[in-house]
């Protein structure tokens, strides 16, 4: 079995899914220092230890184009190994959301684009934008969506409740505006007959939310395991995401798989996720958000089924598995 060295800046669920996929075909080793905080000392530790790890590997796989990925690509280049980097989204955010043809890239990302053998984008928007701005790297780029394990119940989902849900993890005040929680709270205030639920906030973020609540119909819940989160997706009829920026929007996909009707802000990643299966709020206008939520609540079951069908067609984890393993096999075969 070929050996794969896995770098990642974060231990997110979608990262864990890739580890599970890759472990089916490769002897997978986690790169030393994945959990380390950014510092010169830790950078040197990762640089030193990963040198020996890369020499043992046949291919290096990096989630997020940060300094860890740069180290992986550097040693891969030196030892004639193949390297793959997944761009999560935050690394290229300045290029995605501003009307400029080109912004200076970080030295890490610039090095990775030049030297990695394969760049995986999780969004059509990122893929298209990067290929437009940096056509010299287009040949090594491929779009492979993140995926989820699809809900494959034989029975139809039970009757939905009069509930509006959003998931917003984190513990910093900055997440309050970034994830559009201000719009969500205003909608709750103006729709007193609807139950609103926020899952995930902790620390300073939770305190900021509590401070701004002006209604009795809002429930705040802590982060929870996937099986518990799925129970809330099954209950809620509407799922809202009013983010000002979003790398992918996996929670939207999870909610849609349980036939939640999406109401989202008009940013490219969320528009790409919902297609014509939901409602879009322009400029994060809370009045428009309220109108869209009311309209979604009036929709019949067929609209929810349409949202779930979109997830089945595009975001099934089996689709990512097939494409990912195929692309890596092709890359290794080229190297023989």
C-alpha cells in the first residue's frame, strides 16, 4: 500500500472525512505538528520532523494552503514526491469578494500555486476566479466539492415544525457580524410566532448574542455531535445563513439534506450551494430576510425535497471519494 502524508491546519469534520477516504487506499500518516500554533519555533519543528516524514511518503496531501502546506510542498519538491493542496477558501478570500483583478497573494499561497502538483478547489467560484487571475496555474487545478454522508431514510421526513435554524460555531465577537447573527436576531424579533434556534456559539460570541436578544422565541444551544445536530435539521423547516463571507457553507448542505429550506445571503459560495432550491437575501437586509422566511414557511414538502435532491446530486461524500481517489491515482501513475 502506498504511503500518504497528511497535513492540515484544522481538524474540521470535512478534513476528517478526507482522512477516512484516503485511508481506504493509502497508508496514511499525519504530519508532525498539525496541531501546533503558528510561531517561528513551531515552524522549525514542523520543518525538521516533516522532512523525514516526506521521505517515507509516496504522496503529500495538504488541507488549506498555509505554512504547513508550504513545508509539505517544499520537501515534496526536494525529494521528488507528488504534492496535493486543497484550498479551503479563507486563503483566497481577498480575491473572491472584491472587484479587483488581482490582489497580492501571501508568500505561502504564491509558493504553493507555483510548486504543488495538484490544486483542489472546493468551489466552482474559487476555481473560476483563480483560473481567471492566474491562468498559468489553471492546468493543475480541479474542483471537487466537499461532501456529506447523505440521509438515505426509506420513510419520508416527519412533518416539519415552525422552526428557523442556524448553526454558528465559534467563541469570538467577530463571528457575530461575519455570520449574520444580527440579521437572524432581527428576524426572530419580527417573527414572534416562529421558533428560532442558534446552535454552536460559545464564550464571547454567546455573550454578544445574549446581549442583543430582544425576543422570547430564540433558543441558544451549545455545539453538538452530528447525530444530535441531525435531529434539529429534521425538525426545522427553514435554515438561514446570512454570512458576509463563507468558504463553502457545509451546514447549509447538511440542512438541505434533511429538507430544510435555505434562506441565505447573496455571496457566491452560498448561491452555489443552494442553486434554485432556496431564497436569497440581498445586502443582508433584515426586512427582506423576514419576507423570505415567511415565504419559505408557506412552501410545501416538494420544495424541501428539491433541496435534498440537489444535495444528493452534488454533495454526496461518495462523489468526492470517487473523484479524489481517481485524481490521486492519476497523479501517482504519471510519476512512475
